[in-house]
C-alpha cells in the first residue's frame, strides 16, 4: 500500500498543537476537572480509513474467527460493507503495563487487589517476563515555602515496582509491601503509563494498560483530556478493572467503562454479582490479541471534522465489536 494511501492515526502532545488533533465529547464521571467529558479520537488526512478491532460473544469471550460478512462499519451514520482489505492484525505480541491504584479511596480493596495482581502474573506463564511492568500510584504531600504557599507536590509520579521480571519473588515482595495512602492522581498515572509504553515499545507490539482503580481522580496536575490524548497517542488499549464500591455503580465506574471503550479495550467489574475476576484478565487480553483484525475502506464522506465510528454485527447479533470510537478528517494539504 502506498504511503500516501495509508491512514494515519496519531495524537501529539500539547507542544505540537499544529499536528492534526481532535477530541470526541462523551460524558464521564471522573472528578478532577471540567474536561472529563472529552475523549480523544484519531485524525485522517487521506482517503482510506484503517481500523483495528476484535469481537466478543455473549459470554464476553473473544471471537476467534470472523469473516468480512460478519460485520458492517457505520462511519458517520453511513453503512460501509465494501472493504479495501480485511486481515488478521500484524501485531503479534504485547507490552503490558499494570497500573495499580493505591490511594485511600480503594484502601478497603487494596489487599484483594494485590492478591489479584499476583494471581494474574502467575496464571499466564506464556507471557514473557520482560514485557510486563507494574506501576503503583497514590498519595501526595505538599511542600510549603516560608510564606506558607505550596510550591511542590510530591507523590504524583507513579512508582515503578518492576519493569520486566515481575514474576520474581522480589517483585512480588515489592507489590505486597505497597500501602494505601493519600489522594488519587489517576490522570497523571495514565500519562506516565502511556509514556512508559512508548519508551518500551517494539515493532509489531500492542501496548496494553491494565488499570486497577475505582475511576476517580482528585489531585492530578493534568486533565482527563490530557490523559486520554497521551494514551491514544501511544496506541494503548486500556483494560480497566473496577475495584470501587462493590455494592453500587459509581461515576468512577462509568469513567472506566468509557475509558476502555474509547481505546478499544475492555471493562471488568469485580463486583460479587459478576462472574469476572482479575486472574482472567490477562487471558482475555491474549485472546483479544489473537482474535484481532484490521479492516480498511474508502472514506465514505469528505466532510471535514469528526466522523463517528462503530462496528455492528450482521450475522450473529450477540457479537460485540471493540475498536476506537471515531476519527477526525482533514483534507491533505499536499
């Protein structure tokens, strides 16, 4: 495929605002700022759209085999069935970053969470040790000056418990020793995790963030808009595991669901009424990787601006398709 026919999906940092950038607006329940309803999308400057996706069935398991007649793309409410290409994804391995919320808001669930992370590591030995990293986040402290003004916040930067070799006894000991403290810098942690994946990413590798959190943020220096931009710029899928109040659906839970949906990942609830548990998440990630496809098609409309994106089942209506939720189109200046 010629370079000028390739679809480009890239979001840049605040310092490169001249690059194509767009944000889809959705409602979310995180609490740190007024921009939590904005989720990023991708931008296209050429006539071809490229979408990576996978499907799950009614039991929330990945569908191993799909054909191009099993789905239709709805691009800006226009149904697309004629595809330029349809094939398995060329991404064949993973770079996994596990983000563990250790703030006071999840204190009652932290011990269970640490056990879940340990079981997650022990369950799937087919994943090489050097592709898994564990980061923890939570807790802040202020440093006042002589006139009483706060000049610095410490503790916003996540702690790297291990980067490779996370299945060793030393790494497990570090995880076990983590204590719950302070407020929740969720958005800052997501940005750190996205940057972490960029520095460790290799060709043909899919970056995945497995997030253990209640979905609430009350101290980050960055906004949810910043966080989602950086996560999608890294091309990372977010698999969020809700460790919030097990008795009710919260605004944080809604944010975690929207976060996963926007990046093409999945949301898991650990509530007692659900059958899901953390030890199955890594298996689900691997199944999704093996079941991922790439479809390309001609841009159905050259209307400048946001194009919403959905994949819908055509044969088996129990299938659910997971992909990014849209892109922005801007005509090429060439």
